[in-house]
C-alpha cells in the first residue's frame, strides 16, 4: 500500500512497481486547485498511478476501515503531505516504511532539503525508516549519504534524492521480505528540525552575508522563491552567486557594480551577483536581458533597510 502525493514520491512508486512488488492500493491527496486559473489538478503520484495502471484512492482524511479490504502486507509513505493515524500505521503486519530526504535524525520535518541548503551542509542523504506516531522519529532501516553539489538548488537536489530514495526503498523492502532488516533507534539528542517554509522566508534581508543569501536563493527554489522589493514591487531572484566586486563599504541593498551584464548588490558582508531574475508581471530572464529593459544605476536600492 503506497502513500504519496508530490513529485518526490514518483520514482519510489515507479521503482517499487518495476521490482514486481504488488501495489494493492495507491493513496494520494485529492485533486487541488493550482495555477493561475486555480483549476483542480491531479497530483504527480495520481498521474504516475494512472500510467502504471494501479488502483487509486484519494481520501480527504486517511482512515483504516476502507483500507483493510486490500490486506496490505506493508505500507510505504513518501511525500504524502498528511499525518497518518496510528490505526493505519499498524494496519499492515510489517508496518509502514517512510522515505525521507535527509540523514535522520537530522532535519526531521517538512522541508529537509531547503534547510540543509540554507544551513550550508555539504552532504545530506536519504533514510528509510519505520513510521510511528512521532514525526520522522521511527527506527531506521537503512541510510545513504549523498553529496550536495556546490551550486545545486532545492529543486535539483530533491530530484536526485528522490532517485536515491527509490533505490534505497527497494533494498529495504527486500530486507524486510527476507527477514534480514535491522531496525535501529534514532538518537533524539541529535535531532534537528526542518519546518515547513513560509512565503515570507523567501524575502532577502540584504543585511545578511552574501554567502547566506546565495544559499537562500538555492534553498527557496522553486517555492516560495527568493525575492526583494524593487521599484515598488517584488523582484524574484532565481539564481545568484557571491559577487567579486572590490571589498568596500556600502549600505546593504545598494547596487554597487552595474555593467551591461553584471548586477552586484551590497549585503551585510560582500556583494551578491544576481544572475536570473523575474520582475513583477514579467518573466524569468538572465540579468543581461533584465538590465537592457530596466536600466539601473550604481547606488539604486533594493529591499528595505531596517537598520
């Protein structure tokens, strides 16, 4: 019995099906309004289940009674997006395995990839663990460490971890099926937490060091997105890098170096070079194109200085 909703879960579902495990039921969130038209859209897992010809359920709330009829031997949960009650966790004889994109007990919670990037981690990983009633706190079956590439954003890293998690899940299912799985308790004293992101967390505070702001841009990709105030509206920053403008004093948020192809903004420490941006009501574009249509002079301010 497979529980999943987001794109992260799709490789796990596909890999389990390819390994000839019988998926007796795929459970995903109901279709939700998305996009500018707010039309209801099927989840990535619903679309994958349709391609694979798998039975599907989309309950608003997960309850044990409707699931008992499929007689699952084991459950899998990957990016489902809803807490699963105890009576469902214990429904299958072998319980429920979770696929989590971090090295638990580090980064328990809803946004482990974003927080790992924001905190400057150089490695992360995937964990297959036994779910219990505490968030991401169950016993570990196996883990795999994954290096974070220097300029990788949350979208790309999540995609890579989804593939690693799918392979790890299949190995874990084989261990359980063969009676060779070892379940290790997590060390709660080493736990860190990765709470759900809010839109406000994408706001660029130019008083922060450039190194942290570069990580912020990568961590907030694709949602909520990093942004700053500019000329009375939001300017979304899709890609950025630490700048190489000469070290000098300046008010954070001030354009310090502007050429036809370069826009570097002063931060609390160093400058941040904007590489791809999106003005309000516009499209995503390289900074060269942006500057051609929106001339900026050195000394122009971005954001609000609360200092």
